[in-house]
């Protein structure tokens, strides 16, 4: 693109007032600048503006726009474009007179010849600015000077505003200007991109309204207040718009009327009503239930959050429609497993294998605080009711220093913090569990509370069908429950206090009366994992550009299992986490975030069992292993200061250098310092952006490796480095293409040591590299389809010192293709499907055996090359059908989900006969249907 | 801490749960049980005594006997297993099963063998000699201990720490000398558990996934050579005051499920099939196709030694009996002395023959092991009942529960 700056050029001026400079840029023509002036040409339409609350109240009035088309090149006066006029004679409500637009003046005397050949754009479609109802500015005329970039198609691609006298008017003016349509500028008969200045003029005056009737506009089924729905009185033509769920009908004489709300986001509706003589004094209120139209996009769609440079590779899922996502069994958190970068876990138990890293390398947070566990027993459901969840953020690599303790990725579950405006609740019953949730405001506009509880009952089902055979008695299992309570209160002065209490309990016990194979293994097999957490958050925003967040969490947890008393583990701890984060807009281009995390975790444990292996380790029969039994206690304590600076040297470039220190000062003593850097570049605004991130990451090794008496208390933190590059491209609205390429290198990995005196050391080295691609489609009114295609390629390797070469890690899944769609049909039917095709996990083949005559066990002898074999491809199709009946005040939903529709026996592991001479695949469940019903009010 | 340990535990619980569901859903392969002898196998090594006296002044001798199990004798063109060689060796410091019994010091061949190699005799004096042999290879010795030391072996762990500390001063000769003496002290203080290895080379038929012979194009069975490695630990050590050496357990097996709690086997030969307590002529046991024969093991109380746990509490040692047969199927593979709470010890086991297959001369072997490397075994045969005395198929109910046809 050539750019040429010239003196002045007046033909493109679209402003009323004299303008100081205009610039125009074309794709293959020169850029011109010039100074012009102009006068109003025509008065635009005056339309009704937003209503105020209260029966009789003075509100802001925005005069209708006085719109002037671009001036004619010859005479300097643009064509006149008139909007539809509404004199508002019988309506004394606010009036929006909109901007006054002027034609451009003729060219300046010193305009160059080239520019003389440029035909300026011509405004074809003017859009009225919508003023916020709470706008409170004095009467008068106001001007917002905008700079518009108009592309070759006449669309406004960029809008910016100069500093106006009333900043409140900038956003409405920009929003309106974005929707303008122009006849594009031309140069040598070819449409070109230009940039022009434009004055949007507002005239505000106060008027008196007399409200005679109030309609509460509520969504049918949810009773949620609906705003910005417009209707008109058929008898008078007066138009009214609902604000915060209230449509106030004003200035009507006593009599009978019909309110008509035309079809749009909601189905059309006619409501007859009567205005009495006394209604001005006390206007009656009544609800109108609006039914969401088929294809209308609700505010609960899947969206891609704006890129935050400090989480450059973040994938963000908003909860709403994911509830009916196929394969998730109605659980939003289960959808995480379908994101690119996350491998499918064996048996679907919900292990988060991110970019080939072991699950231990990825940390899960809830509102940025450590989480006890993500899923219930066997990974069937998450431990948080989906109704609490606003979004799930997943960062597979390259996150900034605000997060630590993970060399893999992070998952942060963001809870909803929007205040509840009405009481809602639901009861969900399916074949596995039943749950209830209820919540609402306890004090209007300042406090609300939400409570949920859920309990499984498939233990009863397993008992009734004697699922584990004769001689095996299920005593209390497997069963789970969970609960959540969220309370938030807003105080004056920008303070907000939020409490989130949650807990879950998974436990089970199976009595094995006899064991014909290994008589030692008789008695009880039990497992229990429970935790109760209280999380408090205090937010303070004393002024724009300065905010503080203090989070405190206390946990009581216990995790344990006991296998016939032969192998057992029981850990109880009471971690307290304090997280302080200060955010300062230090400069117009610099945001500084600094924080201090403090974790202190007193724990006690009991452990009995053989040495636990790590990646790729041989499985020694229990009987042939040295079994240790020990108990103890200690304190893990970590102090983690960090700082992250977001710097925008230029408009489209964001750099985030950050650094973090983790000082472990408890029973285990170690430290690490991790510098990191990430960046984003908006190559084409809202269309194409690039990103890059990298840095050092550290984490404690798995706890058992550092327990004195079992492992090596002198073991060091595990380290890793990330490097990630990627881009995001939005070719059309609601379609996103994402790409990430990554490389990770790990060192100081804990491994089983050749030195039996310490058992574990830091000698492990690993690496992971690959890429992922995500094509995601969000629903639109025309195509109510949600879906994505995600593909991930990963090589995850550890160095085999014995063979002096890299070998696959236990969690390498080379290929992972995930296709998921969900389509809304008329009459509240939704159908969806998910298809997965993934490589199998690697495994090591046993080629012979040794006989341990002391214990009558066979010890497998592995073939050369750890993890040299790979399980066959996994493929599975899941389908889901939802039907919802919407009543005025409540909804009834029925859903059927069938996982593994075509009964494919997917290998999930290998199993050998007694002497390793025969091998067969251990397959997953052939089919899993889940039928459920959910009633909501 | 919790996020790590809980994660590990949760993963274990989740995987166990998923595995249990898979088992319940019948997704497991249908392998033959391990106590069905479909091919030649070594199923034990009996050491007599299992605990050998070993002091600086006196070193005892141990006799090792191979316990084998054979498949049904071949018929027609089938070929039985042929033992091509049996070799014995001993490893003074073994890295154990987790390291596939890697020996951290050169293995010592055991050459005093008899009965075609099935019985070996080893003199503990050779261990003392072996120890002296490594006096000049202390670095190798210490490296071996470092790889193989049990996590609870504080004596040798302390020795390694002292050795490492000593090496920092650079006087290698002194360090080696001290380390060797320290090692000897640990050996004579806590004993040594050398691991004997027996390598049996056998030539037999290749079997398919259903354990049936594979034939070549000429209809002849395809043969293969297998090398079976078996490992057996023997305790060499001095006895502490008041401590009795571990003995190989004694037991018997009887026909039927009659309670024998107070029975002294040799005094009541009726129903006694076999015993380790003395010579006993096996009674004839006959079986028809489809028949179930109930056996019962008996364990004399005084044959069980007492062991002292880490907590100082003395208890009966744990024992387990493995049941093998080369025809029919035992209901239980093993029976052990541990029971679920509230469940009585049941020492009965049932051998069931398939209804659709003729009964052939069946070799039954019972191997009893105790907690401290003690082992003993019994062997007897079940013969086929003559066809005219077996009921017609479908009328076998009367033969169940151990009735004699």
C-alpha cells in the first residue's frame, strides 16, 4: 500500500462544524489531509429516546439526529439524507434528536490533483445512537468528533473518538457509527479504503413524562427481566422500550389500548390493557411473558473471550449452552476434556493431560484458588454444579507469573458474579444422581445468595444388580455428594465481599469375603476423598485504574484408600491460602499487577505400600515388592511474590514481562524463580492476532517422592520451560480459527533413582512439542449451531538414559481429533453429537517373565524400549437430545445422552495372563445411556 | 500438599472405580486360571532348611529342590516337554523383583546338583568365601548395595552414608576397608538373603491363545524352546536370643469337606490323600466327566512359626497354599490364612472336571508357603473312573459334593 500525505482535501468532510484536518487513505492511492468547514444541511429525524424510571420524572432527552450526507464534491455540500421523523407530539418522554450530520465542504484550494480524482464516500444508512437511560447530563448540544475508517465495501471498520466535552456520549456515538453504511470512496473508478472525520451531534433536553401503566417484560420460563424490547401502542403509534425489565407506558388518556411487541429476539405478542383516570397517580404493574424466538441467540452462547496477553494461549468457554453439550452428561466442566491441547483420559476418568504432561503438572483453580478435586468418583461428574459456573479458562502453556506451581497448564473455573435479580431454582434428576439449586437476591441490588446440593445413588443400583458378583458386598459405595453456597454483598465505595463455600465427599467400600486368586486381598477395599472449603473474596476499586483483590481460602480435606489393609494411604490437611493482588494502571500504556500468595498446609499422613512408580516404571507385583508402612506430619508452606507488567508500546502490541518466586519454607525447603514473557499483536483488529509466550515454570514434585522415610526430602522442584506461538483468525463473525505451536522442555523431573537409599531423584528430563488447531463456530440467529473441530498433535517424551534416546512418555497421545456440534431445532429441541478419534496411549510390552518362587508370582520382563507400543485408535460417537417445555414461570427439560452409540470396544489398556504369555486389550464401557429430567423456575 | 497427594489419591480411586466398573461390565479377557497346568512349569523351589545358620564361626548348608508341574501326558502325535538343562546359581546381593532380580555382584554358580539337576546343595561357607572375594572390590560392593538395599535396611543405608562421607576426605583405601568391615558387620548382624536362580531350558509344544498345540503344515506340532528363570530366597544368618529358625510348613490334604480341626492326620488315615508329615500311601481317587471333588487342606498348629512384627507383637506367620492341576479346574487358586472379618477360614477346594471332556490321569500339586521363605508341597493323582461306572451325561447331580462314584 502506498501512502502519500497531501495538504488538504475537503470533499470527504461529513461534519457540521468546521474541521481542522481530514485524512484519507486508500489501498493503492495516496493519503490526503486537508482542512475544511461546513454548515448544517438538513435536520434529521427526532425519535423517542429511552424512558426513565418512575411514574413522572424528568429524564434526559436526546434530540433526534440531524443527519447530513457527505457533501457533493463540486459544491461542497453533501446529499441530503433524511431520517424518519417523529415529532413526539403526544409523547413527552425523552427524545433523542441524535447527531447532526453535515455534508462535506469542497476541496481546499491547495488539494493535489491526485486527490481531486478521489470520490468521497457517501452515507447511505444512518443509525440512531441509543443513549443509556441513566444518562444524567445538563440540557444542551454536544458534539462527538469521530474518525471513521470506511472500507472498500462502504463498511465502517474502525471508529475512534477525540476527547469530547461529555465522555458519556462517546460510546453511544461509536456504537451507532459502526453501523453506518456508505457508498465507498473511489479512486480511478475503483473502491478504496478511506478515513474521514465525522461529527455526531446530540441535543439534550429534559421533558416531563406521566407513566400510566408498567409492564414487566419477563422471559417466559425463566422470569428473567428483559431490557431493550420495544413495542408500540397500536391506537396511537407511541413507542416504548423496556429498561431493566420495565416497560413504562406514558402519556395516554384513559381508555383501552393494545400494546404490540413485534417479533424479533422474542415472538410477537399483543397485550390489551386499560388506562383509568387514576392510573397516573399509581400506575398498575403487570407481567408480560415473552417467549424467546427460535434461532434467537441468548446471552449464554459460547464466546471467545478477548485475548489477554498474559494468558496468550487461553481458551475460554462460557457455561450457558455447554450444559447440553454432547458427551458431557450435562456437566459443563466435562467439556474441558474436549478442548485442544487436552488428551482424552483413559476410561474417561477426567485426568487433565495437557500437551502431553502428566495430570500432576496441571493445576485446577476455582476463582484462582486451589481446588480440592475437579471430578467425582470415576470422573462421571464434576464437583461443582454447572449453574454456578460462568466460564472455564484453560491455558495450556505460557501463562504469566500470577500462577505458579504447575509446569503444565492451568484450568481456572470462574464462578458467576452477576447479581441475581430474581429467585430461581432447579431440580435435576438422572440415572446417577439428583440435585437441587436455588438462589436469589436477599437485598435488592446489593446482596444475593445461591445454594446447591447433589447426591448420587448409583451405589443402590450397583447393589441391586449385584454388579461385583457373589462374595463381594457393597457396603457404602460408590457414592458422592457435593454442595455449594455462594453469597455476595456489594457495599458502597466500590467494595464487594463474596463468600463461596463448597464441599464434596466421595466414598465407597467393597467387602470382598473371599479371594480365590490372592487370599491376602480379602476384607475391605475402601476409598474416601472429601473436602470442605470456604473462600472469601474482597474486591475494592477505589477509582478507575486501581483495584485490589484479597482472597482467603481455608480447606479441610482428607484423601485416602485402603486396599485390604495391604496398600493404604490417608492424608489429612488443612491448607490456608491467601492471595493478594493489586492492579494499577500506572500509565496509559502500562498496567502493573503484583501479588503475594501465601500457602500454609499442615498435614498428617499414613502410608503403607510398595514404592510408587513414576512415568514408564515397571509394575512389580505387590507380593514381590518391599512394603513400607509409616505415618507422620509436617507443614508445607510457600510464599510466592510475583509481578506482571502489561505494556502496550503501540496500539496493537501488548507485552507482558512477569516474574515469580516460590519459596518453600515448611518441612520441605526449596525455592525457584521463574521469569516469563508473553505478547500479542493485533495484526488486523478483530480479525487476526498473533501471540507468543514463554518462560520458566516450577512445581513441587509429587508429594510421596519427598516424604522422609518413604522418599527423598532433599529432592528439588521440577522445572520446565515453555515456548508458544499462535494466531487467532476470525474470517467471519462467529467463526474462529485458532492455532498454537508449542515446545516444552522439562528438567529436574522426579524419577525413581538407581540409588535405593533415596528412591527418588531429580534426574528426569522430558520434552513435549506439537500444535493444535481449533475451528469454532458460535450460534447465530440464522444458524443456531454451536460446534468445533479441534485437532491436537503432541509428542511427549522422556529421555531414556539406559538406551540413550528419547522415548514416549506415559501420556503421549499423538493425535486427538474432536468434533462436536449442537443444533437448536424449533419447539425447543436440541440435538448434538460428539465424535472423537484419538491415538492410543503408549505402553510397554512384556516379552517374558521370571518366576518369584518365594511369593508364587510372575514378574514380567519388558521388551526393550519403554512405551514402544501404542494402543489402537480410540473412536467414539456420543449423541444427545434435549427437549424443553417452557411454561410461563418455569421450564421442564428432558434429556437423553448416549455415549459410544455404535458399541465400539475401545482399548483402554492391556492385560496379561498370569505369565505374560498372552495379552489382550482391556476395553471401556460398550455404551452408556444417561436419561435425565430437569425442572427450573 | 493436598492438591498433590489428593490428586494422586483421587486418580487412584477414580481409576480403581473405572476398572471396577469395567470388571463388572464383563470387559475382561477370559484367560485360563494360573493354577491350570497347560504346559511345563516350575511352581516352586523348596529350601531345606529355609533359614540357614550363618555366623563367622559356622556356616550351614542348604538343599534346594525344584518343584515342577507337568501338563497332561501327550497323546497321539503330541509331544511332551523335554528338559534340556537345569542350571543353578546364587546372587549375594540381588536388586529384587523390581529390577528383574538383577544381581549387583557376579553370580556364583551352584554346581553340587543331583537328580538331573533338580536338586542342588549349597554350602554357606561359599558365601563367606564370596564375601572375602569382594574385599578388594568394595567400590563394586557399595554400588551394589546402593542399588539393592532395602529401604528399611538401616544398617546398610548408614554404611553408604558413612562411605560417601569418608570418600569426601579422599582416603580411598581407608574408606574401602571401613566399608567392608561395616558390610560384614551388617551381614552377621542382620543376616543375608542371597537369591538362588535356577534356569530350566525346556523344549515343548507351541500353544495358541486357547492353550491348544499349534501344528505345522505337515500336521506336526510346532516346537519351541523356553528358558524358565526361577528365583528363590534363602535366609543365611545368626539367630538372635530366643529366636527360632523358620521351618518349612507342614500340611496334609484330605478328601471331603468334613471338619478336621482337631484331627491329627497320621492318626486318622481315612480320607487322607497326602501329607508332608510322613509316608502315606495315596488312596485311589477316581473321577468321571463333570464330577466335582472336594478336597480339604489341614495345617497342624505346631507347624506354623511365630513372627515378630515391626511393632514387636508376635503373631502366627502368614501362609498360603496354591492348588495346581493339569486337568479340570480348581475353584480356588490359592487359600491363605488371612480371612475377611467375620469369615471363617475355609480350607476346602473343589476340583471340577469338564462334562464334555474325558477325565485323564490328573496330577494335582499343592504348594504351601509361609511368610519367611518356607515352602513345602504335596503331589497326588486323580484317575479316570471306568466309563461303565460313570453315569450318563445329565445325571451327574448325585456325584457332586465329593461323592465317590
